[in-house]
């Protein structure tokens, strides 16, 4: 296989980035990864090297880069105006499409990022319940707000339900407002909810936590116990929304929350996210319907802007077509099955976890049911594997293969060949 070398670290752009950006990057990928162009399921760096793209812009490019229908919709809108700080027909149409698609969605509020959506969903639960505490799950990712960065990725996890703060600059008091449980442990969750039901405003969960699927019955039991006590259940579907099914993870797993958050795919590659849910909770965003003490103040300069809205609408139009999800799942299953076989063939203690549209390797043979189980993995080996793949024309994040509608059989064949070659290299180096 032709091995591609990364962009030269002394490249002028890399040096420029190191001068003007902390760590020489936007905080996402290594400084030497400087990307220029994307088309379908492939991307190209500034040196002209081509990659099969499983990064997908961290997920939003589900129908591929520069999709002609999305591009045409955006090009038609831009000459008419890019944002108005007021209602526009495209944003209204996108809200209607979300309501039609997503089981929990009776009303929608637009923001610009998943971080905002999760923050406001938690705020809505607090306003509705008139309580302060939110229960979240250790290892669950809900954006970059102070509350979300409690027990996202603790290096030395403490005792449940006390959370740890995972970033500098966050007041220690924030941890007092978060109750932390183990994902997939319904007995723990029920116990915590029984103990703290009078203080809990809501429960927020990724129905598919990073790479970890819910155990059979876990989400259903979580729905039952929160409903029993009138505690709003929030599904963070920023990643899974419109990815696992047109109706998201709540359709895929058959569980309907009270609120959900959406992002990535729903904006078609532009800055757009949303909170969606029950009208009696969402009305807290309506100044005319609420007293001052119950009203949630929320405005955003670009929220629901028409460019992002038309990109989102065009993306959803593509996803509604017959066979779209079947194709993604077929390709994802082939990739997962083949990668599992190759790991076994080359003698690695590893497993492929996730769902066909979203998966990765965990280099351990121990069961993975929650965040603490992932700490058993050999992350250094995964990093070396990812680097070896990048040299062979495969672009992905440190954890996750995002499978897209645009990935072709040629892309899949290239990926499998790269896996085989990279695993041989790692095996020889052991």
C-alpha cells in the first residue's frame, strides 16, 4: 500500500498556526493536519493528499462533503441574506421538519451549537421543575459548558454520585449541582433518583454514550423511573439525531424522552443546533406565556439563520429517500465485522464497539459497559494505529469512525486494505 506522509511540520501554514493559535490548532486535530477540501466521502489536505474521511467534520457531514443539493440551496440563499435576527421561512420549515421527524418534539428552539442546546435543555428542566440538580452519566459528553464538564473524562474517578470537574476555570460549586451515575447501571440510577427526587430538575443522557450502546432495557427503565417521579428526561441527540434513524436514537431504541438536543446533521454542516420537546416545557422560552421568574431568556445572533436552515432542510431531504439508512448500516456492519476479524487475525486483544453508523476499536478484551471500563483500554496503541492509518489515507478522530451516506465501496475497500497494512505494522513493532 502507498503510505502517505503527513504535512511537513515545518510547513509555513503549520508555523503560522503555531504563532497565532494556542497549541498551533483549533483544539481539535493535531497541528500538522491542515485540511483544504472535501468532496463526498473524501477530504484533501493542503499538500494535496487524499483521505477517506471518517471524521466528517466531527459528524455533521453525514451525506458527504459539498453535497450538490446542499451547495445549491446555500448558494441560492446567500445573495438574499445570511442572517436577520428574526424569523425566516426556512428556519420555520426546518422546525416543522424536526417536529415531524422526532417523537418527543412538539416545539423547537434554535441555537448555534450542541453546547448551547444541552445547556438550555438543562436550564429548561430546571425552570420546569423548579429544582437545581441534574443527573448525568460519567463519561457522557454534553458540550463545553461548566455543567457538562463535570465527570466527562475523569482520570481517577471518585465515588458516585459526586462528580469531578474536568477543566480549569470552572467553579468548584458547579459539581454540587450535578449528580453523577454509571451508564448502563439502572439499579444505581433508580437508587439515586429515589434518594434525590425532590432535588432533581432533570436527567440528561446520551442514549448511545460516546461509543457505548445502552444495554437492553436500560433506556426503557430510565424512562419509566423518570416518568414515575415527573422528572424530565433529556436525550442528548446532538450526535445520534438523524444518524441512527430519521427519528434519531429515540426511534432506533424505541424510547421517547421529554426533551432532546440536536446538532451536527440537522444544520447540514453549518452552525445550527436545537432543543426540542414537550410544549409544556418548551413554553418556558415564551415570554408571553411565562411570568418573569419562570421565563428562560435566550437569544442568539445567528440562531435559526436561513443559510444553516436551508442546508439542514436539503440534508434532511436526502436522508428521507428510500434506502439511505439501509446503505449506511450495511456499510457500517461490513466495516465493523471486517475490522473485528482483522484484529483477531493479527492477535490483538481488542474489540469493535458501537453501532454501524458510529464505532471504533477499544484495545482491551474486557467487557465495556460504562466509562470506567474504557479506562482499561490501551489508548497509546489506539493512537499509534490512528497515526498509521492517517499515513495510509484514512482520516478519523482519536475515537470514532463516522460512516456517511457518501462512502463508496471503493472507500470501504481502501479502508480495509489500510487496516490490514497498519495492523501488520503494529504487530511487527510489538
